[in-house]
């Protein structure tokens, strides 16, 4: 039976990795694998154990207890990510990421490369590396119109974003899971990974500056980057990022699980979002009065934009 469980586990993760080839969302094999494995363990009355990381030994446990334990740990990750993603969506609701465009005021390709790389490194450490990559590449499309040149820049942005997300407990899902599980601490992550992450960003960027795609100036006339900006966009941008940064501080001070701090941060950001949206705003040339139409609440709109399948995928790891 153990061999059967291992085979099902291997096939499940193979289906997850072949998501695009099989054209099946990774959520489906993850949840199916989780349910089938636990069902076989229960039906065959197989022994289950809890790992004691301090004593480095296995302690016998009951299937209900261990399921509840892992469900609780998984729920912590899901609630944490829901809070973080909602804050990011609220920033986007107010077009706050357009604030980044103020850092981009040069035509030099080499200077642009350093600006985008530094922004990717910093942003990915605060929000997740995927979101920071999407935001910066969206702006990149407005700055550099030639596709071939843009692909080179996009590649370096991805490298910088992955490097930036590695040293922060909230910059990458992997480090976030380890941090929530108390496997790593914020200070130790920064102490041991910041310099290596910085090197991983600087070396490729420095080497890229010697290549022809990053020499000279941008010849084409760049488009105006998202001129429809919200008057509170910059406020929400800095408030949202500060709220996310506050979460590790909250955990250090209170020793409570990170999702508690994230919920507090979300509440604070939501208060300002609701207040700012109470006045007449202009998004996509439509005047919206929050008091007259509650369906345009920034929190409601942000929650509706979150990709739940990506969040629920973690249930498959339960």
C-alpha cells in the first residue's frame, strides 16, 4: 500500500507540473491527490505520525488530529495570501502602481535596465515576485515599444524579481510558507539571504549592460503610462506597501501567526480605501459615488479579482 501511495503522489505532482500540457488547472490534480491519499490511508487503517522537529522523531497520531493540524496550517497560508492579494488588488483599484512611472524618466537603455531591476528587486520583496513582475512588464510595454528589446528587459526583470523575493518572508510563496511554519525568521532570512540575493540581481544586470540590446538610447517615442491616475493612487500605493511590511514587525512584537498581522493591515488599508472611494472618483472616465453604488466598493472589487484557484491549490498540500 505504501508503494501505491507513493505512485499516486508522484502522478499527482507530475500532473501539476504538466498543467499547460494537459490543459488541466493544477488545482484539480492537487485536490484529487490529497483526497485520494487520505482516503486510502483511512480505509486501510494505516498508521500516521506527527514529526517532532525538536526531538527529530515520529510521534504516533490519529488521522483526525493530524488532518485538523495540517488543515489549520494550510488555512494560515490561505488567509495570509488572501489578505496580501486583497491589499495588492486595492492598490491596483486606485491605480496606485502607476506611481512607479515617476521613477522612470530616462531614455538611456542602460539606466532603464538598472531602474527596472532595482524596482523589481524592491517590489518583489514587499509584494510577491509574480505581481511585481506583471506590474513592471506592463509599464515596460509603454516605455519600450520594440518587442525584441522589450523581451531582453523582461528577462532581467524576472531575474531581479526572483532574487528580490528570496530574502523576504513575504516576497515569495516558498519563503512565506517556511516563515509561517516557523522554520525561518525574518531577521535570519535578511541576514543570510539579502547579500546573495543582491548578488544574484547585480551580476546578471552588470553582464547584460555589455550586450547590444542595452546600449544606446530608446529611439521610439514612448507612450504615456496610464494617464488615467486616481488622485489617491500614490497614497494607497505607499499605504499598501507599508501595511504589508508591517506584518513581519507585528509578528516579531506579538509572536502571533502572520495572518493575524495581515488581517490588521488589510483592515487599515480597507478603511482608507472605503473612505477615499466615498468621494467622487474617476476610473475609466466614469464618476462613481460609493454612497450611491456599493457594488463599486474597493474591497468588494478587489476580492472579486483574486484568483481563488491559485489560493485553494494549497489545500492539495494539506
